[in-house]
């Protein structure tokens, strides 16, 4: 799936409108400073400091709008992946029920043939009029009584076979009806997946527009900030981005437990085998005593993911040259011989949590998976490399990349633990 269009230039007001259309708060068009205002502000220290603060606030606002649009895009993409999971499970159920119905049909036909043969045999025996023979024959009465007993038993057997044939036919019909219901459900879920794909593409367009606007506006704002502070735009950008990295690393450090975590029942809210969807009643508690990661498996997974650096993002991408977040993590750990769930960040977390492999954010180690989301639903997953860096397939317009931890991951798991 690809966005239908890529906006080469947009006004921030248009970006804000797209975010508002997606349910975000209404925001007025920012009042960007002109270069003449920047030059005038340099003549007075108080005015200069106020203008520096103003530019900083505008940069933060641009980043906030872009981040919100990116998050909305990632959430829409995960919603699509969950819908695909549900559609595929429905297709598997439909196929299994159809096969069972075919097998039941064959059994019902055999039962029908047996009942027919016994009925024909019984009719032939009854046609000999055993009762008349018994009355008028004075010689072989014992033989006739044996024949009568055999006919009676044959009738009982025929009745039992007939009842079994009816039961077999009812079973086959019931399975066929269930298969038809499963087909209808699969069709409904296929339509839902298509709708979710369209929504994800629309959200991706808004995100790309927001990022484009942010990059265009921020380039000028960094230049203005550098002019006010007598530095360079590159230095100012590095300073702001460095502060964002430090904040993300501090958030991970702050989540490091200071007291033992409560015991976990190891139940992630699903069967651990590919149930993708909801959170099953809440986020599972991290394992208080996780096993250390298997270094060999970790390095194999990271090596595989590293080979994909620079390859493009694609919704539902699972290789070989296009990826999305959970497609990359699934393939990376698959290369290490470790199954982590289906092609869904939400499913991968609950699959691993059900195995007791959820870990606290403060205990993350190289090779662990970081998840972004809230309320037990996760819209993004990445491989933690250590040192505050991750390897991820992020979103449209961004290739598979090694990147500082961004935002606020909300959960972690250790596939190779």
C-alpha cells in the first residue's frame, strides 16, 4: 500500500486542519516571525530573549503537530494489521470447516449406502413371507424360526444404521452451514481490512504533509534562532534533537524499577499463539525475574534487521525489500529461529507476554523489543540496540533506520530470553 499523493509543500494551517479532521484539537495558524523582526530583536537583549523563546515554542509546536500525525499514521497502520490478522484467521477457519464438511459429506454418503443395502436385504427377506411358511410347514420349524430371528436382528441393525445415516447427514449439514457463516465473516473482515488500508493511507498522507511542513518551517526557524544566538542552524538543530534524545533516555531510566515487581501470572491476555486484537483485560505485568537474552539469537536478529537498513517502508511490508515495523521484527527474530507472533505489534507483545517474556522498560537490554502504545494496544515496535538507540521500520517516507529512542515507549519484551 502506498499513499496516493505526496505533498511537496504545505502550509502549517493545512497540516493543523488535517490533524483536527482526525480528532485533534483545533489550533490557530502560528504567528511566525519575519526576518525583519529577528533583526530588530537583536538590538535589545530583552526582546532578543523573548524572540528566542518564541522561536523555540514554534519549533516545539511544529514537532508536536508532526509527532501527532506520525502517531495517528502508525496507529492506523496497526489497525490495518490487526484487521488482516482477523481476516486471515477467518479464512483459515472457513477452510478448516469446509474440509470437515467435505469429510462429513463422504461419511454421510457411506452411511446412506449402508442403510440402503440393509433395507433392501430386509425387504427381500420379508418378501419370503416367513410367517406363512412357519404356519404351513410341519417339518423344518426350527430353521424357519432361525430365519425369523435373523430377519428381526436385521431389522434392528437396519434401524440403527438408518439413524446413524441421519446423524451423519445432520453433522455434514451443520458443518456446511458453519463453513458458510465463516465465509461470510471472512468476506466482512476482508472488506474491513480494505477500509483500514484506505484509512492508513490517508493517515500516512497527513503524516507526510505534517513532516514536510515541519521540515520546511523548522529549517527557517533554526536559521533565525542561530541568527539570534550567533551560532549556526545546524548547531541549534543538533541541540534540540540532543535534548529530545536525552529526554527519551531519561524516560527509560526513570522507568527502572526501584522495588521488586509484583509476581506475573505470565498470561498475556491471549493464547500466545497468534490472537491479535485486544488486550485481554489489561497489560500483563513484566516478568520480575527475566532470563538474560541469548546473545547468539540477539545478534542474529539484529544482523538480519541491519541488512535491511535503507529499504523502504510499506504498509504490511514483510520483505524482501519493503517493511513495516512488525514485519521487520517478526522476520528478524524468525531468522534467529524464534517466533514472536503474527504481523502485528499488539499481537507480538501479547504473544511474548503470554510466555513470561515481558520485561520492564528499565531493564531493557540489547535485542529486546520496545513497544509504543497505551491501554494495552500497541501501534509500533522496534528492536532496542542499547545506548538509547533502536532499529526500526518507522513510517512512510522513512526507510528502515537506526535511530535514537523517540517519544515514550510503553512496554518491552525479550524474545531471546
